[in-house]
C-alpha cells in the first residue's frame, strides 16, 4: 500500500468473489473520498491498464447511515455489536414462543452440507445484487471451500421444532486480525441466513444471540455487514431498513465500502 501523512492509503486489491483486481483506497472521511480516489487513479495510472482494473473501491468511516455521494455506489456497511446489555443479549427472550427454535454448533456432515449451500447462495445473491454480475460456479465453490476449511470457522444451525427441519445458519470467523477499526482481533459474522417461514424471525434472533454469546465468551468484538443494492440512496431502502433495525437493537455503524467505475475519473 502506498501512503503518507497527506495521501490516502491506496493500492491494488484482489476481489476473490468477482475474480478481479480493484483499486482500493481508505479515506479519512466522506468529503475527501472523491479527491482521494482521483489522487490514487493518477498515482497508479501506468499500472491500472496492465492490471485490468475497472473499479475503484473505497472504505470510509461510517458513524451514520446517510452518505451523500451521488457518484458512488454504496455496496456494504459494516456494523459492530456494542454490548451484551441489549435485546439480543444472552438472557433476552426470543421474539416468539409459538415457534420453538434450538441452535447448536454445526458438527454433522448434514449440517455442513446445508451451511455450504447457504454460503453459496449468499455469495451468488450478494454479488448479483450488489455488482450486477453472476459468479461462476467454480469460483463460488472455491470461495465456499475456503470458508468451510478455515480453522477459524464457527457455524451454528437453527432447528425449528414446529417445522421439524434445520431452517438457517450463522457462520463466523474468529479471530480476525485487526482491520484498522479496532486495536484487537474481532469475530466476523460472515453470513446469517434463515429460510422464509413462520419461525424465520425467531430463528434469526436466536442465531444472532448465539453469535453474540460466542463473541462475548472470547472477549472479542462482533462485526457483521449489510449489502446494499445499486441505486439505493438515503431513503427507506431494504438495506437502510435492516440497518435501522440493527442500530435499534444495539449495533453501531463502523465503516462503508463504496465503488465507482474507474473510467469516471
């Protein structure tokens, strides 16, 4: 990475899901992100074409939800769980007592097969919605295999008594190295997915609580993310509604990832 006191951190980064190189920058604030990107494009101009770079990806601090940047697409917002005294805490009641949900560590081949399928769906859907492109099946398999074989992986599955089936999962990586936002390692909630159904809300809440308890037991921050769709602004979009609910429940926005076509600079 190239950096100085007056210039942003910038360099080339590999996007493993889309299988392409991007020009990545870290900006100190929203107002300076375009200037930082312009500097990075000029600084790496002689290498951009050789690396076949088509996108600039920027990371900016995000202590609020509105990011007034008309020329940038917001792709991801990262959030951190702020404490165990909130509604998702280990002693909090679940949202429903009608649909009983149990959670347990994924330990069987059947559980892991379900987790693999859900992770693959998350990659395909997230990339298709956020980037407007389809990920090749072999790339998805490669990415999911890397997660499943990672010794840091912890997966929980939710079983609904009434549905008599496993209805969702939460997969975490722990520990993750310091990412510049925290001075200590953290636990990342890679994916939480629950199938639609009468117990979905209860299962989602139970899995979230399981992740929080796991992070608390390891004395690590829990970090998750929300994907944004192209064209989402500051209105009541799907991602914005999800973020509002997360913040009301005790999550804090950390930073956001933005992207822009490199040809626009």
